[in-house]
């Protein structure tokens, strides 16, 4: 396991460092979380779609100057009823994209709640990006770009208005996240990022923690 | 807590094993039996001494002591049929594919540790002439490794299930000790962490022994595992190679057949409260009619009608039924791999409905669980997190089931 992703295996001969990052998508249902990520992943490599889990779990690679960032993108259920289960998904995530719909003010309120929750409960170093999706629906805009922009600045978030439909800012958003992520040794190897999550979960269950929630 | 008993390589006479080829193994069979017996007893006495730091040592060390002495009496039967079929594999490849023959006589012969890596790496280093060649070679490689894997599996199956073979004897006695330690009237949920640690340790140590017979079954050696048993599902990106820890993959069915009933009982005891709660939630949801369930779990509205069978299009209903059918069998499974497969199958069935998105997947899994009505799901999920070798996608799968499980539990009447 430790040598996974080692240079011995690289078919293209490149010896770039590959960093694995878990990215979680949050936002009210219907804001286009999945469309956004499908556009990001499918835009370039349509054959990378995994058949088994469809669009709920996708991987996509972004090449930066000196490193290759591989995102493991976890989609979540946006329905309010499932809100309490979200921590299971964003546990151990290094990046989160909080999506709202610029034509629906409620989804922006909801997005702010997500951001608050992430800042409170997720890992302290998590990179949060706020995405105002459906930017193609400018005519029926309810959330002003200035409001969102200033909110993002106040909270230290990446912010972009995106459109999955017209492919606006989608690649840019993920590229910005990739650039902002720390490429330190601690976050990069697979074993370093994912196995602690599993053991966390085990420990939590082992303590009977899940029955008290 | 978890002790890593990684078999120190220097104690296994691998160098000796490596230098042996199939032919001299066949001629010097008697010699190699002696060698391997020595290796086995060496290894066992090593684990024996290592065990003294551990709480469950008394029954085991006693047992191991018996084992190592009984090894002197028992002959180790070599995988003769396997050697025969393996040694002819290069010719097969040559014949079918006109691939240049690997440097070594028998690349996948037992005890020829270096040869599989060298042959494969030489193939990889070779300048690729045409992409088709590459693909067909990869396919053949996978095919070949599957063949070898099946042969080894067959051999181990036989070895583990007869008391004429040391491995069979070992497993039989370990089962007795394991059952006596953790099962029966003394079964208690507080034993679970110890049972988990011991199961891990047993698998690791048995793996160490099996590696003496099949050195290429390395769990940690990157080259070997990629040459032999890496699972490649249509991916060419090296990162998508899955290190399945081949040896453990082979051993899990054999070991868990014996230990699983005892072990899962402890898991069930441990999760008694949560599983009762889950069952109450299930009963609550099952008592509703389908319209209400669909609304309750916030099933995507445009699909609601179709899932309740009100629509003429019954495809989605069938998919949900299919998914829950593949979950119903999990009460009769016992290896982590099989559990994962049936969990994955449920996802595959659902993916026929529409593009699986998070908004759809979680409610759909809740619905599938309600229909499948699997008891003790919490215990099974916990077991899987402990023992399954997961890829990132599997982690997502497990988290989704866990989320659905918690959702049902939280919405049980009387819980908060």
C-alpha cells in the first residue's frame, strides 16, 4: 500500500508527485451539484466515469505545474432531511465545494449554513469554495454577486459564479481549489489521508457513539 | 492495540526459495520438504515467542507449540499439480499470442519469487510497438494471473480443508482455540476489540506461512503484487491499479469460513442497541404505504410515482427490487469481499435508473434497505470497515450505507 502511486508504476514516465484529495460537494438539492461535477469530469475525459456509482463518486485529475492533483469527489444528498448525516461525508475531506443557485435566495442561505458548519466541524485546514451555480440564469438572479463576493471574502472562501450548462468557470473553480490545497507530504499519500478516516469511523462505532446521536 | 506481526523476511529462507526453479524442485523434492519444514517451524516458533506480549497468548502459544512439534511428523505436500500446470503456462502464452517468451522458465512457478517481477518488468520496459499489442498483452496478463490465482486458490482450498496437511491442521486447531476464546457461553461484546486484533494477527501470520509456499503472494511487495494479482478494471492510469493484497484476498474465504460465525456474534452483541433501534426504524417505515415512504425519505419527486408502481413504467421499481434482492443475501455471506460485492451490486442495479447523484442515491439506498429488511446491518458494516480492503469508491459505498443506516435509526419512533 505504501508504495502505491510510486514512480515505478507510472506508465507515462513522469515522476510528478500525485496528491490525492477528498472533495465533498454540499448544497441544497437541485442547485446542480452533480451537473457541476459532471461538467468538470466529463468535460475532458468522458471515459473516466465509473459505472458503478455513477455521478455520486467521481475521480478527476488536475495537472498543476509540478504536481498532479487527483480529486476524489463525494456527492452528498442535499435534502434538508439528510442534513444530520453530512458529517459522515465531509469527515476527513480536504476540500469542500458549497453550491447555491443564483436564482434562488434560499439556497444561498442554506449554503451559508453549510459554510458555518464546515468551519465549526470539519477539519480546520479544509479549503472551502463557494460556487454560485446557474450563472446562465442572470435574468432571474436573486442573489447578487456582490453579496456573495463580500461574504466569501469575510469568511476566507474561494468564490466563483459558475454555470454547468454553459461551462463557465467550472474548470477554473476546481483549478483554483487545487492551487490552494497544501501539497505537503502529509496530505498527499493515499495511506495518509484515507486510512485515518476509516479508523476514526471504527473508533466511533466501537465506542457505541453512533447510538447516542 | 493492533500488533503488526509482519513476518521478518530474513527468517524465511526466501533467498533459498528464490534460487530454486521448478525443475530442481521436482527432482529435489525430498530436500525441499525438509527446508520448508524447517522454515515453517522456524516461523511458528517466532510467532510463538512474539505472542508472549499479547493478552490471548496462553491458549495460542500452547497451540503453536503443538503445531511446531507436529510439523516434524507431518510431510508438507507440495503443490505438485500446480507446478505442473504453471510450468506449462509460458508455452501457452507463446502459442496463443506470439509474445516473446519471458526470460525465466516458469514465471509463475511457486518459489520463483523473482521471476514474475522480472518477466513483467521486462515486458513493461520494452518499447511498445503498437497500442493493440499492449492491450492484448495486458488482457493476457490479467487472464494469466487469474488462472494462477485460481490454481493457488484450489490448492489452498484443499490444504486448508484436510487434516493431512499442516495448514489444515493449523486451521482446525486455531478454530477450536478461537471458538473457545471468543464464542460459546463466554461470548461478550467486550471481547470484540480483542477478537478483531487476534483475527487480524491470525490472518497475517497464516499469510506469512502461505507465502513460504507461494512467495509471489506478497502483500507488501509492490512489484510482485502488480505482476501477479493487481486488479485492473479497464483503467490504464497506474493510480487506478488496486493493490488487493492478493494473499489476504485468497486467505479471507478460507479463514473466515471458520472464524466468521464466532466473530460476527461479537459484532452483533456489540451493536445490539443500535441494531434494535434500526430494526424499529425499519418496521416503522415498512408499516407506511409506499407513497408516504417515498415522501418521508424525500425521494426525488419526479421519480416518486414510478417507484410506487403507480406509473406504467415499472423499470425503476424493478431496479429497487433487484437492489434489495442483492442485499438480502448478505446474511448468508461470510467474507468481506463478498459483502462488498453485494453492496456494490445494489448500486449497480440502481444505476440503471438514472444518473446516480447524491440527491438520488441516499434516498434510494434507504428505500432499498427498507425493502431488503436486513437485520444486524450495523454489525455487518462495522465488520466490513474492519476487514475489507477498500478502494476509495468502496469507502463511498460504505459511508452511504452507513448514512442510510443512521437515517433509519434516527427516524425510529422513540429515538431522538
